[in-house]
């Protein structure tokens, strides 16, 4: 726990300091907060930092840059009340065009120094990358970490990736020495020449939380640059270099027209552990990490993506830690028309050719709930229709009330303003169907991409959500599919904030924020949950979201990104086929345990995912009790809370109702693994900790020996098949 006493002081100095052989000017201003003293030059550039209770000096440098711009004059600095400082300067484009006014503020905050940027420009609109750059002095001890898909950023990334690379997994919790890399926030940004439609987050060069962390093991020092997820940033990249520099580049925000664009971030001093940095982020921005409805954890477990009622062995599924079916809704007449405007007992013909009623759907949820399981109903806010035509055909319905019965009538009638047209500059693609500039974006079974930020479609979706809450009371909520469309832009609309290809556009990220904010009171007001299948793996998409049911966690990168986005919310993952478990089912399950993610169960009727079978059922039954122990998990993010002696295995620690769960995995042929715990609060009221281990394929819990040390506890964990899950409770 960080107990550095908070002090806030600002003064002006004029001197030169040499640290780690790097000379830098201190002259200017100094801002202090918890465990951090930041020195800023008279030109408003970061010129040094001291960290920790012992004020360890480091030659940190950095500041704000705009690509293609230079300083257009002097810099005005002034002290602010409360110990902060503000700088004002003019930046001009190097091509002699536009200019803007830059204001930067550094102020003491709770646990950090808060850094704000304001950019105000006159004249015509334009855009350029807005960059925040830091350089930390490199020593042999220095390590870097971010919430990345894979720490092996120095290994070349294939495109397209092979199946072997997709399923290859590396531990995302491993800091690395600084290296040359460029990472993309959630997904590579949209480009005309590389639109990357139907994006799947298999690449390694992705990150999901805007956090750059420098760590020094010697001295136990850490410094993080944390960007605010509240900021509207259509796209973001993170570049790192081997000389200790990191650069966040914010892309496609509109400048000029007299508007002021604001960005904010924090410099955070902490212990030399990535947990401290991520813990600060979760405390500072809880709305992006915590489920809105705490009951979201109650439905967590292995899941399914099955269609309608199929007979199954409920006891066997409980043994596999099964809890929820994301209902593969082929019961809708077509994509987007999830609950038609009909009476509860009125039949319609489903997409798969069956007669369906609302009453039948309600009965399915009721039956599942009676067995102790949950149902998430399918929803999609960016795809609509089925087997549509283009250009739009003549209307068929004689009456407006019947428009919903034909997908062409409804798409090109009430929802026509929401159709997103492919811009002229985009490269023609041929995935599933040909996407040609001037036409719509095609997707699954001839549906097309619609913009949920358009009022007519937004209001239709909100009404669909209200019908779900009212008509399906035994359902536990909804899961929203296919957020990969958030990468794109509607070139025929203007959100007032985005600027792409030298024109105003509406970012679909903006549209998603608009619809999710409005879905929040409808879904959560009914006491239900809202999950997403977020192909675009970025934190700012997850405001108002209770959990993730990811379609691709059989791949290494999606598994890591989903886990890091769900350190305080439930995470369910996809298992595509039995092959995902082979050749080593122990390795398959142990990475899920380590990261606190539930894999999909082999459930009857699963669509394009794992089906039951004698061998695969046996593996899930072996690991079911271990997975069940994870329910309600929240990562413990105190620094140095857990370590494994001699690196004999990997271990993580989660807080769960009633205590803690400690997965110990990848122990190879070890029989016993020693795990050290530090900083856990002691049991109250004279109670004591009790530790028991669960092993794959074994029913009985095994006592775990504990030794109290000067810094905490040491557990001697017996392992089998390289694994144990330790339950730490009080008695």
C-alpha cells in the first residue's frame, strides 16, 4: 500500500542536475504530489522527476507535440493556486498553414500529478496527431509494461496470422526491457487502403488500457503515464523505443474552427510492480472496470452459445462450472428485428425457418432459471437485415404496420437514414460479399452495417431493449455482438468532434458511446446485465458494461486483452472446437485459471463453437471445480502481493466472496510450489486463514501448509498435473 505522505509545493529554481549521466535543466517550476516531484522547464517541458519516499532523482523528459507543428513564439508560465502550474504557447503548422493555442496544466492530485492539455485553433478545421511523449532513463534494471496483447513486441507479427500464431500464448503480466514497437489501441485504426473489415483481435501489437508503466526492481520504483478513458479519442497508438521513450498519439480529433479540444492524463508514482499501476487506474476510473450491476458476477461461469431448448444433463453441466447461455438468436426473423412488434402469442417465422413466439422465448429463460442457469439474449446494434438487396427494391408492404415483415422494407424505409455508405476512397474488399464504394457494408447472411448514432435507428434499438426487459423477465440481460464496427466512420454525418481524410465524419465510437449511454438505464434499471463481444479491445468502449463474452479467447491475444479489461468484471471466453484443447488440455485450462477467464463449455446445440464429446467432457469435468472457484473474482492489485519462489510456476491472486483464490499453474513436474503472499489484510476478530488446494480430476480438497514470515505468508502448495487452485478463507 502506498503510504507516502502527500505534499504539494511549487517553487522556481535555476540550476542544472545530472542523473544517471543525463544532464537536464531544472529551471522553471516544480510540482509535488504523493511520492513524486516533477520538474518542468520554463518552456513547459518535463525536465526531471524524483520518485518515492527517498526522492530518487531520474532524468525524465517529455511534453506535448503535434505532428507537423512547431512552436510559434514564447511560452508563458504561471503558478496556480494549490501548487500547480500552467503554460501557454502558440503552435504553428510547418507548412505555413494553421496555428493554435496550447495550454498545459500540471496540478497535484490524489496519488498523481494531473496533466491537462487544451488546444484552441481558429480558421478552417483540420487534424494532426496530438502526441504525449516521455523518455525514462534506461538502466539494465529498467522494465516496461502496458496492458498488451502479448509482451513479445520484438517478435515480427504476421498478417494474415497463421493458426499456430493465433493460438500461441504468452504471459501478458511479464514486464520487458524497453524495445522498439508500435501498438494499436484495441485494433489498428481504419484506413482507406487497409480497412480491415470484420476485424478479429488476433494480432500481438494491440493494447487495451491507455497506460505506460516504467518499473525499477532495484529500489522498488515505478512511474506510470495514464491517459483518461473519459477523453473522446477516435484512435490511439503507443510507440515505444529501446532508449526508454514512449509516445501516445491521439488521432483524428478535429482542430480549428474556434473549438477547444481537451485531453487529460496523470503521472503516477508507485512501487515497482505493474499491479500498482493497474490498481491506481481501477480506483481512478471505476466506471470502466466495475460492473454496473454487482449481480453480473453471479452469472459468471463457463458459457454456451446455443440456439433453442435442447435436452442436456444439468448435473453434468454444473460439474463443468456452466452458468450461462448467450442464446444464439436464430429465432429472430432477421438480424436486428429481435422481438417483432407482435403480441406474446403471435407466431413469426424465425431465421432458421421455425415458428416462434415471445411466449416461447420467455418459457426458455424460465426453464433455464429454474435449473439454476442464466440466459443472455442476443443483441446487435450495428448490423441489420438479412439477404438484403442493393439498390433498395420497391416497397412491398401495403401498410406501415407491416413494414417489419420484410427486411428490405424496414431497412430502407424507417431506418434508411442509418445506412452507412462506403466512402469513395476505400479499397474494395471481398470478404463474404463484395464491398464496393458507394454501396453499403455487407455482413452476416446479407445484413448491412447501420449507424446506431442515427436517431431513427438509435430509437428503434432502445425500444427493442425495452421490449426485452418487459417481455423476457426471467432472462438475465443482453449480450451485444460485433463491436468491430466501432473502428469505422460514417462519412455522411458529423459528430462535431472527429476529422478523417480532411472532412467531417461521425466516428462509430461516438455512436457506440451514444447508444450504450442510453441503454444503461433501460437494462440496469430493470436489474439486468449488459455484456459485449468487443472485437475492438479498448477500455473506453466498456463504460456501462457489466462483462465480456469474447468470441476469440481461444487465441492468445484476445484472451490476454479480455482478461486485462476484466480485472474487476466477469470474463467469459470462446472455445471454437475440440482442437483448441489439444495437444495439452492442462495448458489450455491453466492459462484461463491464471487470468481469471471462463472458457466456453461443451454444450449441446453450440453454434460455431465447442460441442460435447466423451474426451472433451472429461477435461471440463476435471477442471470444473477449479473454474467454479473463480466466481466473483476481482484481481488483487496491491504491489508485490504474490510471488513464486524460484519461478517454479505462475501464480495469480483474486479476491472472491469469502476470501481469496490463488491459481498456481504451469508448474511442470514440480510436486510442491512455494508461494509468498504480502500485504493481504489479516483476518479480524481472532480468526485465522485456512488454505486448501483443488486439483484437476480430484474431488477432495487438500490442506495447504502455511508459514508466517516477516512480510506475510508462505504457502507450500501441492500441485498435480502442474496445477492447483488454492482457496484462502478465514475460520
